[in-house]
C-alpha cells in the first residue's frame, strides 16, 4: 500500500512497504498549534529537508536521533546536521538541487531541484518583531538565524517508487518568484503523477501555473504557514479557492485539500490512468496519540473565512 499523509505545516510522508519517507517533519507546539508528537514520527525511515527555516527544520535532528532515520538534504543542510547537531555522517545523504542531483534509497528514487521562496529579509524581520513586540515572530527570526541553516537552498523532491508511481513535492515554491521557464523545464525533466503543493497568501494563479507545467493527475494542496501567517496578521485566500482554481482550469485533475490527519491511499493507482474509485482519501487522526493546541477546537486547521 502507498499512502500519503499530512501532519500539518510542511510535514508530509509517503508510506509504502519499503518504509516511510518524510518531508520536513515538525511536531513541537508552535503558533498555538500542536497536532502531533514525536511518537507519530517514530516510523520514519527517511527524512527529506526542503530548506532551513525553523518550522521545516528544528524537529528534523530530534526525529533523526530518535529513529536512526537517514536524512537527505542539500550540502549546507547536511553539514549543519553533522557539525551542529551531531547526526553521524553515515546517516546523511547529500543531494545537490542545483544540478538536479539524484539519489537512490531502498524503495525510493529521489531527484532534487531548486525552487524560489517569496522574499524574506531576515534582519528586517528581526527589527520588525522587536519594534512590535511580537515574541513568536522574534523567536522565529532568531532561531532561524542561529539554530537552523536559514540560507540553505530551497529544495524540492521528485520521488519515484518501484511500481513507477511518481510524487513531486514543490513545497512553498508556487509563488510569484517562480518563472514559467523553470517550472516548464522541471516538467520536461520529470513525470509527475501526484503533486504536493503548498498553498498560501494570494498565489492561486501560481499554483495553477505549476499544475499546467507539471501535468499531475492528483494534486494535494496543503497550507504550510496558516498559523504562522495568522500570527503575523497575513491573510490568505480561502483554501477552497485554490482548489477551485485548479479544478476549473483542469477538470480532469483530482484535487484534495489536506488538513492535519489527512491521508490519501493510492492502492490500485495506475501510473498511466486514474480510476477515481480506486483512490480513497480521508481526513482522520492517526492511531497514535494526537492532541491539539489551545486554539484548536476540531480536527485540522482553523479555516479561513469561506472555507468548506
């Protein structure tokens, strides 16, 4: 069985008979949200790190030490984990997104690529946090600068499974910094069956551009920063608007909106065609313990206005 799971933030997993491969696992209480715990990640066999911002990185060494998982990341990410967090070199796999680096692990063939983050000025963020007395934003800026490889390259991962199924995680890259040329080139290089796409702010058209270039059959939309943006006073378009934008342009694509606890079972999936009846998705809590932070009153994320 192949299952995709979403754990909140940018934490996703691809789970197969060969083990669980995670992207950016993160579980600590943060911005009022606490969806999962270390025990929910103890089955990790591989961890892929997309970049060094704290909500993507801080729990990676914690989980790696608790599970002996192998960590895959850019040269700067692996160097930081080795020298600053004591992860043994034999459990680190360096892959360079600048050159579309490839690495094969038992059950997973990975290709790394670069994507562009929306503009972030770390000194300005620190200054603004100090001026406004925003403790959470100040903590983010400070720990991102001192406890994580903040300026490591933004790395996406294309994953090919033994049965030919392909999954591409573009993380936060669907934004106005993404050029048509680079996403078209990526679509030329790799085939994408399932696209994992971060949705945020007003970047609906950019998600649609990505789907147009990559031509997936299934799109899983997830909100990497909802609680963080709420803390900063930033407002995103309602999540259903992102799904509607994709569905209206590509009615043949199956689109899911993921909330923490979401899972997508891909049993019976064909790499050439989709039988919608053979794919089940649901939002459910995992069998291990899961609690929510004080701002949570139901399973999943607090919805922006208009969400269904």
